[in-house]
């Protein structure tokens, strides 16, 4: 988020370096149930981002001192693989991944009916296989599908996408160049049935008016993303039904 750049990120016709208009997100693909040893899983691509989410639980909570007698806790590990970025990332947790794990767990706590599973833990693993900005949103979107795939009771799904500003334009779903050289990055996650916000962060600066425009864009995109999440879950369920019937 340098705030100014020599690079042109949006041309005179309002077209971005990857050919999108301001309010277009990158192509999204979601597949549910991709790992057989996890209770639930999902694979998600948004543009060049590639993300895998695996869910285990509800299961006994370790370490035990974290147990809550009133509800399950959600433990999330967001991990960026060394090979996911162009400069090899040092393996293991760092401040950034600890922060992202925390905000994703907090977002998911809003939708999971944790009160049904006192003392238990629901463990969510997010692996970033390829990164191109917006990985926390991609991770959260994938994790919500993985939780649903695990059959864990939820109030809603959580779609998540970033909005921001680059070259003076409010943009949906920033890519890496727009994130690096742009003026603002605002990851948003919502519960689509009530439009409650479960994740909202902001890096950089924009005017109140720009922020309102950006949030409207994010909500519209989140509703679209939610349809893709649902379609992925439905596809998994439908395929299962056909297989069973044909055996
Ligand atoms: O991925 P997200 O936008 O949620 O988080 P960020 O901290 O704003 O990082 C933006 C992007 O910078 C990532 O998606 C990666 O493409 C890149 N990055 C990197 O190349 N090396 C890192 N150690 C961290 C981030």
C-alpha cells in the first residue's frame, strides 16, 4: 500500500491490468469435499489465488485449558506455503499468519452453532498454495464451505472478498499489483442472509464516499460468491446421490 505509483493500474477507459472493470471480481472456482481424510474440505481459486481448506471436528479440544464449558471453540491455522509467492516465503507462522488465523476464526465463530458442542474444538486449516492478494478472503470463503461440507450446523455461509482503491479508482477484488501499489485494501466478509459483517479490515485511506461505494461493491460480490459456495456444496451432494443410486 504505497499510496502512489509510477505504474498505471487503471487505464483511461477504466480497464485494469488484468482486463477487468472496476466492479468485476476475478474468476472463481470452488469445489467441496476434496480431501477424504478431513471431516470437511474445500478447494477454491479466485484469479491466481489457490486455497485449500480442511475442517476437523467437532472433536476433543487440545490443549485442554482452551476448552469452554459453554461452547465449542474454533481454532484456525492460516498458512502460506513457501512456494505460494514469487519470493520464497520463510516457512512457519509469522505475525501476519497469526493475525489472519485470528480474524478468520472470529468471523467463523459468528456463523457456527458452537453452543451445540461444549468443550469441543472445531479445527480449520487453510493452506495458501498460490497467492495473488486477497488470500485471507479466499481462505475464509473456502473455510465456510469446508465447515458446511463437514456437516457442522451453521447459521449461514460466509463469503468474503476485498475491495479497495488504486490509481484513484474504487476497485473490487484487488490483484497483487493493485494491492501492492494501490491506495487502500478493505477485506470484507458477511453473513449473506442478514447482511451482517463478520470481517472488516482496512489498510490505506479513502474518502467516506469511496468507502460507501466500495462496501456496496463488496456486498454485491459476496452475494454472488455465496451462490458459488452453495453451488459447490450442491454439486458435491448431487454427485453423491447419483453415485449411490447407480451402485
Ligand atoms: O492475501 P491478503 O491480501 O489477504 O493479505 P496481504 O497481507 O494484504 O498480502 C497481499 C499479498 O501479498 C498476498 O496475497 C501475497 O500475494 C503477497 N505476499 C507475499 O508475496 N509474501 C508474503 N510474505 C506475504 C504476502
